[in-house]
C-alpha cells in the first residue's frame, strides 16, 4: 500500500469573502470507524455559492470555519479506520451530505436528516467537504458504494438528485395528478425525471430560461412554459377547467414562484417548498387556510434516497445527459463558482477536480 501524503491541496473558506486555495493543508487521517477518500470530483452547489456570498444565515448560525466546502463529492476509499466494515480500499463511494450525530431526538427516531446538531459536509470544520484532494467520512456518515464505471458526469448528480427524490416523495404524486415543477436547475431537472417515473396525468415544468425548459422536456415534462413569456397561472386554469394544478413543487428559491404556485394550485392541493431563499416571501397567508385548505410541505436533504437514485442513474431511468458538462481543475474554483452562479454556457452543474 502506498503511503498517503501528509498534506494536500484544498480550497479553504475562512470567511465569506476569504477563500484560499491552500497547497499544504493537513491531510485528514482515519480514526476508528472513519474512511478517508481520495476525492475524484466535487460539484458546486447553489448552497456553496450562497455561502461564498456571505448569506448571513449561513455564516452567523451555521458555518464553522475554516472549512473546506463541497458536499457533492465522489471519491475512492484510500484509508480505512479501525473497525470499518462493508467497505474496501479502492471502493468508489458517495455520502449523504448530513453526518448525523446519532444521539438527538431526530437521529434516534430515524429522522436523521433533521439532526439537531446538523453537521453538513463543507459547512463545518469537523466535516470538511470535497473541494480537496482527500476527505474524511466520519463514523456516522451515510456512505454508499457506486459502480466504478459510472461516468463522473452522472455520479456527481447522485447527491443533488437525492434531494430531488425527497421533494418528489413529499409531493406524493398520483396517477391522476397535474403536477407543476417550478425551476429547472439541477435539482428541478432531477425532480422532473423522478416525477416522470411516477407517471402523473400531466407533468409541467416552469423556468425563465428556455434552454432549461428544453432539458426538462427531454427528461419527461409533458409541457414546458416560460413564466416570462406566458401567463402560467391562466394557462393552468385553462387546462384544468379553472380548478388549478393538484401539486406544485417550488424549486427556484424566488418569492415570485411561491406566489405563482399559491395562485395556480387547486383547493386541497399540495405545495412542496424545497428551495433556500435569498429574501423573505410576502404572501396573503389566508390562501392556505380560508381560501384553499392546502397541504404545505417542506423538503430538506435526501433521506433514504441514495440507493434508489444510484440505481436509476446507473440504469438511465432518469435523465442526466448534459446536466453536468463543465469540469474544471480545483485551481479554477473561482471561475467554477461564477459559472455555477450565472449558469454560463447553458451549463447546470459545474464540477471541480482536485
Ligand atoms: Zn447541494
Ligand atoms: Zn442528531
């Protein structure tokens, strides 16, 4: 066995405006039950970009720095701590973004994704992320093997599409439902593919960018509309005899999409809120009770979703082509963050390779 180096290359976030590509950062070492992976690649998430912009909520209440960002990683097992079972050197793995404490009320009742401690890779120093050459998966990590031959452009989507699956699970789609998914970024596209597997009566995708809508169509949307060009609320009304859609999944993170959803959803409908918002949403709350008696459901992370998503991606049961097409070296992290933010070149997911 070749000895691993003592130091490594790593992107380190010291504060919102102070990110440094360190070249001799200490390499993590596997303690009991822990796994060290050699990172193959790491996707840049909207959450990473928001943290870089100093989203107040993140830096005040959540981030513990200095920290290595990145929770959308794929890697190979490079060191096994004492007592690790089920994994061997060289295994190709992914890990859910939360590392459960295992002790809180949520963890002990199987609701680990809402863990009170809430250690998420890439946001806290004790769970450093994948924008580095090596990474430590703690003993409580929820780690899964993936096929060695799965192209990295597909494998990198396991984590985001895991979150997509949870949102679709929450929506509880039935065969008779008219489902609207608002927002066709990486996560929204994952939702389109997975909602399509549920075979609803009609699957409609909304986005302000036509290239994203084309992708949604390719991944299984029956209709795609650009709210910047058509009055989507009246279009829904037209095709539902004025009733409205049965289910609305919000995946844009913009307040306007929340109001739009509340306007187009039918009475007794289901609204799934997934996104992280940059600003508060103002709304006449009576739509939820007095006017429509809605089920408003939240969705967070990807509990119990990875095994199915790995299988679907591997077998091409859900669309992945062209979602992650830009692969940059870690040295170009700044450019990658910029591309992730602006969606440059019609790309969706930007991948960094350490
Ligand atoms: Zn993410
Ligand atoms: Zn916990």
